[in-house]
C-alpha cells in the first residue's frame, strides 16, 4: 500500500492467524488449504476510525433514553457483525452514548471469539460539560434525564473521569470539544467546551496512562485548542484555521472528516429547514476539506456510522474522493493512518509478513474505482474466514 502498486497475480500465505508471505507467488506448503478468489483484488481489511456500535437509525436522543443497556448491547453485537462482513476488520468506537463501559464487553467478546466483529478500540462513555453537546437537553428538567456522556466541567474533573474510564476498560478517551454549531451572517460558528489548558491536562493524563485523546470538534477555536494540546485526532473537523492546520501537520494529528453522516442527516432531516441547514454544513465542510488537503492536514477515515445503517459506511471512501482526494491517498489514509491512529500500525493496514491476517477481496481495482469497496466479497480476520 505504501508503494501504491497492485500485483497480478496476488497470493497471500497465512499461518496461525498471521501473514507469512505476500506477493505474486508464495510457497504452497503441503496440506495447506487454497482459497481461489478469482478475478478480485486482495487488500488489507478496512479500518473505520469513527463508529458508534451502540446507535442505530432513528431518533438518537430517544433511543438512548428508551432502550436499556442490555438491549443496546444486542444492537452493538449485530452492528459489529455487519461492519465485519462489510470488510471493516478494525474500528474505533467513539462513545457508547450513555451505555457506559458496555463497549469494552463487546470488544472482549469479539477478542475471545464469542461473537464476530472487528478488532475494537473503545472509549466507553465520552466526556462532556454540563449543558454541552451530548447532555440531555430540551427535556422536562423535573425528569432528570441522564446525559449521553460523562460530566467533567474542569481540568481536574477531566483527569478524574479519564482515570475512571480507563479503569472501566476504555482503550482511549473521547472528549466533546465543541457543542452547538451554526451559521450566522454567512459565517460558521462553533461553541467551545474546554480551554486549551484543560485539554492539555487531559492529554497529559492519557499520556501518563500510555493512551490518547480523540475529540469531537466541528470548528474554531476548539480545534486550535485541541491541536495545541496535542490530541490524537480531530473528528468532524468542519473548520480548521491556518494555525490549526499547521500544528496538525507538524504534530501529525489526524482529521477524520465523517462526511457520510452529514450526507445522511441532510437526506433524512425532519423538516425542509433542517435539510437546508445540513446541506449548508456539508457544502461548507467540502469547501474546507479542499483547504485542509492543500495545507497537508493528515487524514484518517471515519464514517460516524450508527445513526445510519452499520455495514454501509464504505460510502465514506467515495465521498472523500468526490470532495478532492485521490483513491490511493484515501486508501493510505484508511489503512496506514488508520492503523497508526488505532495504535496497531505494526499489526494492521498492510499485507506484510508478521502482520495479522486481516484480508478482504473486492471486485475490480479500487485505485480506478473506489466504490468497489462497497462490494466486499471475502473477509478474513486473524486467519478466520467470515465471508466468502
């Protein structure tokens, strides 16, 4: 993938869940099973760096209130299977939206072979301020409806919550850095939730624990604070200032655009006014994405799947190409940068000896037509075939 070349023919030798050899021709040990996938392109399993296993299409705020955590674990189990069968062999779950550390149970069940699903990096409940982006707003206050994230209103509180999330099984920390965003007089505005010193405390604490922070962040000045603090990724990233982009390039902080969710919300808005707002946001993000590419902002691929159906998120690849990236650059963003972001860059993202045998097959050449990633015909994870 680093070289951007496709070998014809292509063979991969797998043993004990690992890739032993890959190339135009590999050894065929006696007794080895041969799987002939015909005229398809073999490639590493796909990576989605922004998913929500515990969400499904429908009113997001209501499902997190009305559905029990056991019910939502069943939803997450089905979602993990759908994503795996679509070719996504590794994912980063960006918050359970009120189901606490239940994602660590799903991750562990996958790792133990009890249920099928991608390799998971999980964050448990995300972290938010009182009255912030994922708080339970617009309900009867007397009902004391719980938020979809865990409260932390200051730097010291962030540190305390981070320690609890890691104790509860989180692999990394998800923080909501911005709240409501809107256009006023033609200008994009985003409400910041944490200051740079507060985020720096969070980043220092995760560093002590050998993990990282990912932020939900639509725009400035929150994005600048996040880049200055040294987070691992800025997800959504509709608006990034020149200084933010410079810092992201310098520190190799990934932008994760999540275009698919914006497209879905625009197509499924509850009112014409809502649809117009979502289309305006998507158009603005596409324009800003061009600037981000021109400034050399490192990209990873994440779809925000959950509010739209699991297993359909390869649409994200198409949109990133449509809005200005070359197919090879999108694949590198997904496989190489995605593996680094998930801290699996020595195990995943390439068909190399010693790497995990996470292999998919697609019809045709994704360098010519990225949409073939929507038609995965074979899925192997860790040497186990899940689809053929």
